C-alpha cells in the first residue's frame, strides 16, 4: 500500500503540472510570429491616444529570445552542496527537472493547430498561474505567454478586464531578476494603450526607482527604461519623472551603448514637451557629459543627444526667463549648455570627432544656441 500510495501522489503531481503548463504552451510555440507582430506597432503610437505628436519613442519588447533557457533559475535541494559527489548528482537532477518543465511549457497543443492566440478563458488561467505560483520557471513561462499575447491590441483590453494589470504589477516586488524582467516586458506591451496607461501610472514611481537602482546595463534596467519610454509617449504622465531626470543623465553617462540609446529615447520624449523644459534644464548632469562630444562616441548617440538639446533650445523662451535664470544651479543642464562652446570647439577641431555629419550638426546647434542664449553678443 505504501508503494502504491507514493505512485499515486507522483502521478497526481505530474497531472497537475501538465495542467498548469497546458494553458500557456500554445502561445509560446508562436513566439517568433508574435515578435513580428510586435514589430508592426511602429514608433510613436498609443492605442486610442490623441496626444502623441513628433518623433516620440514607443518601445516594443523584443527580449523574448530562445536564449532564455540559459538564464532560467534552477531550484536546487538543500542537500545539493557544491563540491560533493552527491551534491553534483542532485544539482544535475534539478537542472534536468527544470529543463523538462520548460520544454513542457513550450510543447504544442496540437500538431495541426496554428492558433497562437490565447482565448479569454485561457488568459484567465494564465493569470491565475501568475497570481498563485511561486515557482520561478512557471512564472517566467506564464509571463512570456502574457507578453506575447499582449502584442495584439484587442488582447490588451481583455487582459485589463480580467484584472491582469495589478496581478502582473505585483510581480515587480520579486527579487528574481529574470521574473521581474518578464513582468516589465508584459507591462511594457500592455502600456501601448491609453486606458492601460491610466491604470499603470500608479506604478511609475516604483518602476522608476527600480530602474535607477538596478544593476547598471542589466536586463531589468533596460526593460524598466522601455516601459518608462512607453509611458512618456504622451505628455500626460511625464511630470511624474521630473525628479528623476538627473538620475537618467547619470545612467546615460555611465551606461553602455544600449543603455545610452534607451535613456535618450526617454529623454527625447520629455524634450518634445515644452512643459518639461524647465525640469530638464534644472537637472544635474555629470561633468563627463561633455566628453562624449570629443571622443569617438557612437554617431547615433551624439546625434540623438543633439536633437534633445535642440528641442530644449527651441522650446525654452530664453529672453522671457532671463530674470529667473539664477534658479538653475551649478552643474545643471542649463549651465552645461551655456558652456557648450568649449565642447563644440573640440568637436569642430581637426583632430577631434571623425564624422563630418556630427561636426555639421554641432556647428548648426551652436549657431542656434548662441542666437537664443546670447542675443546681445550678436549685435
């Protein structure tokens, strides 16, 4: 009887695990098709939003690649000690179990089925998995399914109506970086919707703080920046990031090329809004910011940064705000622009930046900056 009871419990566990995986494997098999669907969204579009003008950046997430298997967390039993023969065998068995679980999640529902979109009933089951499961690999697979499903505009409303926004947002409190990244990707895809943005705004401060304090250049930090970029496509919620602009400039100076470009997309959204100009000019910028212009920095990075400066210069009424210019502290972007002549001379120098287009853009910006900031000097 004892042996039969054990076999029964093992069989029941396998049935429950298979049932949990059944709700999400249909969509994961179509991940590549869904990424193509997400790419069709374009930049600067928000569902049902009419307050999006100019070259706003709207980032779809494309981080869901097949390399996620190598990043998944494996649960090791307490006795799987490193350095012992028994521990090595136990860790190998744990890795094998995790691999089988991932493959089960990705298994096709039917060899002849081409449907890769979950029904509302299936979405409800996946949301229940996200809400109730504590297993990292189950959460990861379920969030991947939700993120891919949110690539379709009509499903963003369905997930919201099923109460999915707070369920996914609750995962942001996890310490697991992989699960947290997947949750940010889901929210990022759901945020391309005006009503979803109105409900997600209460999480912007948390996402902003987590993004700034995350490990530099990490996947979590990049996913957070993409979500904030989507949330700032319109002008409605940009003011919520006013106190964090200095931190974004710090990330821009310290980050790698991918982080730099992502921060620039966010800052460019803010610079398109004239109401944010004073907050941008008040922000503290690292002294190393000027070094970007006279070392061999990526051309795209420099040109995007110049576009941000041009937008601020065009939108800020320098003459009307001249009496209040003393409110900008030392080290602010305002003082950086006033001293930009030093950076420009180095960029325009013969032995400085090698790209001709960068030199032309810097020269044009310098002429416009001098016209607005120093009108008396041109008389």
